């Protein structure tokens, strides 16, 4: 018991505050829409979280307007600028409160000059008369728009789950395109996404999320009551007899429930901790490509094969097909054959972090960008060229999580890409001698959402300021330590219970 107490007490005191941060941030991550109106000033964050030269995914892309004006968009929302990128005008009127509602993934200017924006929380159309954005309701619950395109007088809209067409009129009509299960699909789910939805509780929908929220609250209570139990004797010595008696009574109650919640919640606590450990490197690496049978009756067991898998697309009019980018690779879909889907034999590298650019080029190829780099892809010729180095590369199943250039966005004009936006370095011109535009102070001061702060805390990235590259070990080490605390706590309870039983037997 003495050894168990030692290995239960001291690790708890060391990581107790971090367990509370894990729990609070986890609850925030589970309810993004609820917390979306809350912003946090970047001045309250470590310096690495300050915008500099359009970095940190500030920019995703741009579209051309008349009179040589442009709209640039990304995590900073939408801003109007001129051809020289010298003057900027806020173009976010109509979006809901909170920087999360300005997180724009895609924009489209149609042939008849309608302007659309696809955001984290839905589709918006710009009303030039009212000079503001107006939401367009898509027949899908909580749609996250990832790409917009136009072809044949129709607007194509991709969410994480579905692909729609929309008539480009004052009263738009939406049509769901029936994307079937692709050729060669095994009908399984990735082990990573399975552990992800298990850890968040999303596996069982809202009820599951609330259960995991409760787990977080239990962990907070266990941590606080453990601090109270350990530190109370030193504090009580400095108080009067009357106050000391009250504090001791509270302590007996809290430690009673500390034990009960810890013991009876130990199984779900252990499941939550272990599943979380495998969602970050280095433990993520061995399971990244593993696939498992879908759990029946859960959100993974969806009739829609593409649920939460779609990431980008291009309408390839030359070959009468739609090319889909998904978290399982690239597929060609034939509209003339019930949208039959077939994977490409040769595919360009795409980071596990996701695709960030997918655009047709004037020579019949496609530009593919992600944190793995920027590539020119000719699928029918089975050719892939690194657009930064000019080298031809071999096809790979999955690109490095971070390449030499972590592409978070592309700035283009009618002739092609003008600049790459690197996640860390920011604006990188692709033309020799091109000027890098200054990032205005008004845009540099754009806040960060509370949800993103929660993500940085929960993954431990915020501690890289102190730990450097060793922060990658934060999650697995915290997980192992938490397991040690839970197991030793359970064993202490079990031994105490056994002793009491034996004592009662001896008394009888």
C-alpha cells in the first residue's frame, strides 16, 4: 500500500493541473458551434501564434473581381484588395459573431458574377445591394463546405459528406449527386477515425459527446479533490479549531466521492485515455493506415460511404468526369455512368493533415497542394512533378505530414499560381523578383477562436514554446502517467476493500 500510495500521489500532484486543462479543452473541442462566438486575443498567446507574413493558414486562396480587384480569404475571413495588394477592406459583413464563423475554405465567382463563400458552418452568398453575406440553407445538418465549383451553368458544392449541384438562380435548388461506394472499397473504417470518434464520444452522437463531457468533469473533480486531500493538512494548521473541523468534514466527503468516481469510472476513463494517446504522434504512426470493421449502430456505420471523407474536387470537363479528393485518396467519378467511382493508379502525395489546394492547370494537369508540398499532377499520363523543385517524383500512398514547404494556401490569377502560402513561412512568391505584400495591422490583430486555443492545449502544441520538438511526447507521456494514476488508485481501493472483508471475517 505504501508503494501504491507513492505512485498514485506524486504523479497526480505533478500532472493534476494538466489533467484539468485536458478536460476543459476536451469539453470545448466537443462543442465547437456552441463556443464559436468566443474569441481570444493573439496577444494572450505565445509569440509563435502571432500572424507574420500571412502565415498560420491566414490565407487559403483568392478570387478575381472586376476592375482588377480581388478577394482574399482564409482563417482571417474575407478581405477585398487591389491588384497590388496595397489596400484592404473588411468584407465580412453578415457572418455571425466569432472568428470561427469567418473560417472560409473556398470561394467562387460564377459566370453571372454571383459570389459564394464556403465556410466551416455553411454556404453564404454575397448580396451586393445590402453589401453583406447571406446564408443559403443546404439540405444537410451542420454542413461544412470544403469546395465550390461551376460547370455547365451549375454550381457544385462539396461538404465533408456529400456533393451537390445548385441551380445558379435567385431561388436556388439543390440536387444531391449519388456518389456510390468506389471500386475496390473494403467497407471498413480507418482505425484512426474509429479511435477519434470513440475518444470524443461522437461515435454515439450527441449522447456520446455528453458522456465524454461527463468523463472530463469527473477527471476535474478527481484532480481537485486529490489536491484538496493532499494540501489540506498544511492549510488547516493555520486556521481555527472551528474552521478546521469544517474543512475536515468537507475533506471526508470529497475523498469519499474521489474514490467512488475514480473506481466506478475507471473503465471509461482508461478507454478515453488510451484512445487519446493514439491520436497524436508517435503512437499515431503505427495505426495511421490500419483499417477495422465498422462498429454496428454507430455513426461510422453510415449508409453513405463518403461520410466525413470528402475534401476537394475538380470538374474535369475535358474528360467528362469529376475528380474527387478524399481522405482515402483520389477517385474519378463518371456522371454518365451513375457517378461510378474508381481510384487512380498513380496519385500525388497528400499530407495526413489534408489537401489545401486542388486546381486545374491550363496544360491539362492539376495543381495539388498540402503540407507535403506543391505538385503538378497528370493522372492520365501517370506523371507527378514537384512544382517547387521541378523534379519528377514517384507516386506515394501518403505524403510526409510536413514537407519542405507546408502549403496552406495558393494565391492565383487567370494564368496560374502567383504565390504559395507556407504554414510557417507565409507568403512565398513563385515569380522571381515579385514583391511580398505587407500584412496590415488590422488583419494581423485577427483573434483566434476559443476552439483553436482548446485544440492547441489539448494536443500539447502550445507547450512547444517550452519543450521545443519534445512536445510531441507530451500526449503519450501524459497518457501513460494518467494510466499509472488510475491503476494504482484502483488497486489501493481493491486492497483496502479486501482488508476490510478479512477484518470482518476475523471478528466473526
